[in-house]
């Protein structure tokens, strides 16, 4: 059994998991969230222990006491390797291109959507959520680029009022409505990298029932708002764990293709 399956087995012993198909959705979300926390934990180790002025051996000699030493050494070797430095440089470049960082913090998009739905008493789609998680505490957009995107989404929403657009948005109870051609997609652009932007972890482009023809159509439409992949939101694991599995993912928070800037 893989480590991921071991973790899932532990979850099923501690929590009541719904029967399929909802249980399959829960498992898919759990494994993706686990992977994100794992990746970000390795990045937190680098922030704490890596320094260009140090030698790899010095970093290894000062390893944290709550990780597997052999695996930590493997991770350190990657940090100082040409491949590791290239990944880090690419991640920093991508991060510098990010223009629409969200303000959700550690709270999940699902929680924001749930609270927004309770407040408004209507189903929430990702255009609604985009506006909510890209605002400052004073209620203003975080920058002019975000303000323009919100304006365009609202304009499209007014034009689509009463059309079939809303009915075409796919939802599981309590989830965030989305469609390959919704107003979010028309402004931000088509989905890429096997994930749906603006809804958090879980959904993929292929999971929408009406996806096939609609998605292909919008992939052919040029979009000038897209930027290179950038760092996605992070959360750190605090429990004891090992650090070497897929060591080349150590910098993937900045170069994994997740478009945090467009969520």
C-alpha cells in the first residue's frame, strides 16, 4: 500500500466518510490537499534551513530533529543541484508575474463559498467568489487589474441575465458553480493543467458534464489576461513526517503550474 493510501486509511478510521460517489469526491479532495500540504511543508523547510552562503554539508549537519535524516539530506542535495536552482529561479520569475493574488489566506475557497451562500441565500459561482477573495478589508479590489476583471465579469453577468448560462453551471450540493464558458472563464481564460481555477481543490476540467465541446471551443479563444504559472496559496504541515518523496517537488509551490494569481 502506498503512503497516500496509508494516510487515507487512517482518515477512514478517524472520520465517517460518505459512501460513493460523494465518498470518492472526498477522497480525491483529501489526496490533493495532502499533496499540497506536503509540497508546502518541504518549501517551509527550505525557507528555514537553506542559505546560499551555507554548504550542503552544513545544512545537513543542522537538520531538524523531527524528520528522517537520510531523506532530508536527499532534499538538501536537490536544493543545491543545478536542477533545484533552475526550478527555484523559474518559480521566482513566475511569482513576479503574478498580478492578482487572492486575499483568502488560510481559509479555503469552499468555506468562503459556503458563508457567501448562507449570506445571499443563492447558489454561488466562481465569479462571485473571485470578487469576494480579491478584496481588501475595506471592500476595495486589491489592484486595478482585479478591479477591471471584476467589472468585466459583472458586465457579462448582466448581459447573460435570464439566459441559459446559469443553468449550465455545474454544482454538487454546497459547491461552487462553474462552467467551461462561464463569465469567469470568459475573463480569465480556459482551464489548463488539469484543474479548475477559482474553486479550490477537487474539480478538474473533465468533471464537468458539458465540458467536452464547450471547453475545446474556449481553448481556441485567445486571452490576454493570462500570466505564467505562479505560487499558489500555502499551508504548512506541523506533524512529524519524512521529506524526501519526490524531492524535485521542493520548489513546486512556485513552478507547479497552479495559477494562484488567477484564482
